[in-house]
C-alpha cells in the first residue's frame, strides 16, 4: 500500500486550519459496518441498518456494467463480498480561510447505479450534524487496485468544501460518507454509511483547583494542535459570578509523557502540555464562582490569535468560618482567652486580632494582635474544608480596666488586611456570643433603714453594699434617685465601715464584704415632694463629686421612699345653731412646697363651697409616732369655726395645702370622709358611705398572663379563638406567636403593645380596669336612696353573660361578686375585702367568700331580710360559699349566675342553700 498524508484539523480562534500528519492510506481487511448518519439530530447517530444487498438480475447487472463501461474498462463486479471501507486523506483551508476542503474515499459493495454520494460533517463530541454536501466522485485508481470488484471504489473518491463558519462551534470533528438513493442525503435501505475516526484537535483536564493559604492553586494539562504555532501559554482565572477575568499568568509547560500514551499522541504538544500555577486571592473574589481557562496564543499579551480551553471545574470562595472559645475567665486582674477561629478569609486577611467587646456599653474596650498556633485537631474534626483549620488556635490575656468592671464582655476574633492596633482595614469577624464574662460581678446589698423624718425634712439611709469591683473602683457614692421623674436628685461620697456580720453570713466570697457598711442623710427639698425615691449605691474610680468616672451600681429597689403621703382626720365636726366647728389634723408631704393651709367647708347638698379659712399649723407631737415619716407631721393640727346661719345641709370638710395665698394655684386636697355633717351615714364600725367618687383600687392597666381571668382575658381569648375563662399556657403560646409576628418580646404575657397587636382598642387597656360605677345617691339623701342606687346599678347588667372573674362596666358580663362590687360602688361603699381590679387576678375569683366574712357588713337573720341586703349561698352539702346576690324583696334576688345576669327566686334549684344575709346600710 502507498503512504499518504492526511491533515489534523485545529481552530485558530474561530477559524479551522490544518496540520499535515503522515498516516497509512489504506487499511485492508476491515469488516463492513452497516451504519448511517441522520441529519439534524443530537441523539445517537450510529443506529444499525441492515443492508438490503442483492446480486441483481441480468438487467441490473447489465446496467452496472454499462455504468462501469462508461468510466473504465470492463471489470467484474462482486455484490456478494462485503466491502465498506474508506479513508480521510486530508483537509485544507482556502486562501481566505472561508472554507475547509476534505479529501478521501469510500468503497462499498452496497452501491447501486445512480445512487447519490453525500459527505456529512458531525461534531465529534456529540455526533450532532454540522453540515452535509453532495459530492462529485473523484477517480481513485489506487483504491480500485485494492477493491477491484467493489461496485464503487475507483470512482469513490470525494472532495468537499465545507464553510468554516459551520465548524467553529466544535472542538473535534467526525465525517460520514454516505451512498443513498434519496436526493436529500437521508439514508436508504440499500445504501451504506462509512464513519471516519474522530479528529481530535484539543483536550485538557484540571487535576487540581483549590485554595491554599492566600493562594488559589491550579494544575493540569492542555493539548492543542495550535500550540505548535502559538508559543505563549497563559492560564487565566475567570470570575463567573461577575463575568470577567480576574487574573492571568504566563506559564512554561512541563513534560507530560503520560498523555501520548493516553490517546493524545497525534496532538502536536501532547508530550509537553502540563502546567501548574498559583494565583493570589483578592477580597474581590470572595463569595464568587471561579473557573480556569488555558490559552495558547501567538501574541505576547495573550489577547489575540489564540486558542482557549475552558475547564469544567469551578471553585467558590464561600467565606466558611467556625470558632470555639475554650477559655474565657477572670484570673486576678486579667482576663484569660483561648480558643480557635478557622476562616476562609485568612487567604486575604492575614492579620489576626482578638477584640474585647463590652456588650453593656456596646463598644470595643481592648484589642490585641495574636499569632496563630497549630490546630490539627480542628482540621481533623469536621472543619478541614476551611482554609486555615490546621493553624487557627490562639491564646492571650487582657488587663481588666475600671471601664470593664461589672460589664458583660465577649470576644471577637478578627482577621484583617492590615496590621496595627488602630488600623482595621478590611476584615472578617467571628463573634463568640455563646460565652461572656462580667468581671468583678459579685455583688450584694441590703438597706437596713430608709427613714423619712417629717419634722426636719430629711431621709436617713443605712445598710451595706459588698462588691468585687471595689478593688478597682474604690470611691463609694450614695445617690438619691427620683423614680417619678427618672433622674438623680442628690449624691454623697461615704466612707465604708466594718461589716464582719456580712462577711460571716454568706457573702465572704465578695472582696469587701467585711468593710461594706454605710449610712447617710439627705435633705428633702420642696421639689422632691410628691415623688417616689430609691437609693443607689455606686463604686467608682473617680473621687470627684461631679464626675463618676467608671462605676458599678447596686439599686435598692425593694425599699422605696414615698413622699406622696396624704392623710387627714376629723376629731370634731359639729353644728350648734348657725355655727359649725371643725377640728382635726392633716399630714401631707406636699405641705413642704405648699405653705398655705386652708380648711374648706363644702355643701354636699348643693355641691358648692360655703367658706374657707387659712390656718397656721398647730403643733402635733402625737402624730410623730404613726405619721413621723410624713413631711410637716409635727405641725398638722387645725381647729376652726364657720358661721352658716340657718343652713342645715349636708356638709363635708376639705383640707387643702396650696402654694397660693388665696388657696388656689397648685394644691393638694384631702376630702375628709371619716365624718359628715347632716348626712346619712353608717355607724363607724360599718363601711362609711362615700360622697365623692370612689377611685380604682389596684394597678390600672395591668398585664395578664397564665391564671388570670376577667374581661381583659375574655377579649384576648376572643381574638385568639380559644374558649374558657382562664388565661392558659396554650393562650400564652398563641400570644407569643403574635408577639413575634409584630417584633415584640415573646413573653407570652399580654401588655398594652400586645393588646394593640391583637387588634384590640388601645383605650380599652385602661378603661376596662379603671371603671368604677358612679355614685347614685347624694349626701342629702337617706338610706333608701343608697339602696336604690345599688340596685339600679346592678339592674344595668341584666341580660349580660355570666363571666368568671369579671367586674367592669355594664357593657360587659360579670360574675356574682363582680356584680355586687359595682352595685356597692354606686351606693357609696368601697369594700376593702375585694376590688374590681384584683377580681381578675389569680385566686381572686371567689370574692363572694371575702364579702361574706367581711366584718363591716351587718349580720342579719333570715326573718329580718330587707331590700338591698346581700344573700350568700353554700355549695350544697358543704360549708363553702359559692354565690352572692342582692335581695330585691318578695323573695327575689338580682344575681349573676350562668348563663346570664337576671332576677331569680331567693331559693331555687341552682343555689338552694342560703348561708346567711348581710346588711350594707344600717
């Protein structure tokens, strides 16, 4: 056989070119492959085709002989011997690089006269058809010699021009030669395909692509026919996230003897195609997806006339980090810190700092640069994927300063681009929030005395405050703090005295426990009257009375000083003809700023003032015992006479302290109710009738939580969609979900913010609590009017639902004792044994028992019952009070019993056992 040349194809940028390679021209003894190529398909192109080959009759044979005779001397044609062979001799590019000419031949015994000859070009990587062309047969006498009896051999040569633009998307090519009866080149049953071997022009593989330290390591190989004419080899790092090149390096290839043995011997540079390169990691790369491309180029800058190979491995710089604090503790005057912090960002942030952060003050208080130590245990226990996991341990200590005492401290580990204590540069932090230390945090205190001396306007404090922080904060301040106005009003520096009892009774572990007692006296100023105060004990590093420096505090919130006392009493309130005599006393903290004391006679029948007199405070040493803590208690008595003529209306006395000479201006009043003149009143041992509006007793606007009941709970449960009368744990979980949804602290308790978040009106939060039935009878009216006032108020609830623990306005339901309380308020009675506010608190739902046992109501026999009396009931078979109603007369009561408020027989099947009767008005 003859030696022939064929040409390896390669791409010059976007252009196909050729390179001559010597190969054996003809191969003998190949088995016939019955295959075909389908146009425009991306699926498997080599589907088996059973050839329908016939020897033919005399007519067909004659036709064949005629065809051959027209082209060459007569020869014997053999259709029976299987032949299907071919060879691609070479390829060339035209002068303008616009087309590639492929030359070769295809001999087969499947040929029939008149068949069409096509050459089809496929993408060698996926057998997708790129181009097809019908060819003019070329005379090949060399092939005829090898296959003299094949129907087509000497005339089986071909030369086809393929537009280069059709080939530029492929890295490798494969040609198929086809004989077919179909004019469009599709396969026919009696035709034949010959598949030429794949023409490989370039290949590559990336062996390594990873981060090491602050370098990205890439190594692999790239074989490329074009490398022969392109001496410069660049490895380029490409950022897929941002879509641009981030770095490149010119490399020298190294030997790759393994590649020729692995099937790449025909590629020009297969024996020397390996490379290895390291790129610096930059901050801009962090978090991005990176890939590598290999480029052979004829240009020195690598930007023109090149051949690229893109590798399919990618690398993402993920910012992985982890850490753990092994030690964080106080040792003497230092904080010991040790642990580890592994972080991918160390590739670009080589400087390691430990920062001490004050969570109390929300600021950094110290930092140190540290050198990392080996940490193979970290790398081998789940963190080996992080860049510096094998070298990330640290250990250091911080000096405790006065600014740190009593403050919650945490550690931040920081890797930074810049060195120097005051230059952070770009950085990555790891916050060790799971461990905190509060240096010198042991402290305790107790206030033995908080005494107001009303006679000389002073407050005396004594107690003790033991604190570890005293070691570095030696100055002791006592501060008087006004909780009403929320500001400090006075301070003193004190010297501690011995307190061995403190050290010996459970506090010996605190540094200054044996020397922690104090005492001090503060002068009360007029501006302080009416407010509430607490004492704050403070250790500081400053001796300046006007500058606290750094400090720690102990608040004595369990003992408060109230300067809002207001108590008065009438010793005598009598009328003799046209003269009214008033004598008594009035102690009031507001007497300090309000120097003018007036006694006012008020006509309750006409709701008007009769007269007023200013009095000079008379000595009252008898009051210093019970009321010595009230300002001005030593001069609080008065004794005055009013001329009223023939006026015999109901009178009440008002004692007033005022800052104005005429008694107007700012003032503090006490409507003295222990005595009325000419007004209906109960005996002194019974509840006194109020002729001024009764005020709520208890915390208006209180929060609700587990165990609470009442109308607030009912409204909340209505919003939550839960049943029952008590606020349950399940209600709490549902409320927590609402609180989280609205960015509120998830406590499970309903406060005003949660109330509004539940969609309830904001004004209801306090209006429900503060409702007290208005007075229904005046001072000039008698017993019957007060009884009717009580019954009239209760009647407003008729038809409302029975609701356990409820006692609010007639807009809502009530239970039995809740109804009675509001009725009593309307009659002027304010029972101290129960309260409409506290009625909804846990354990207060059975206020009927408190009313039954209240000694300020008159015990009445069954036969003496009258309208307005309270009727109490036992639980049948027990001596336990379970119900109360208001007697209407005619053996009927007005009560609240499930399911609603109504009028019922005094004895009925629901509550058949009467426990007793109590009279409200004598």
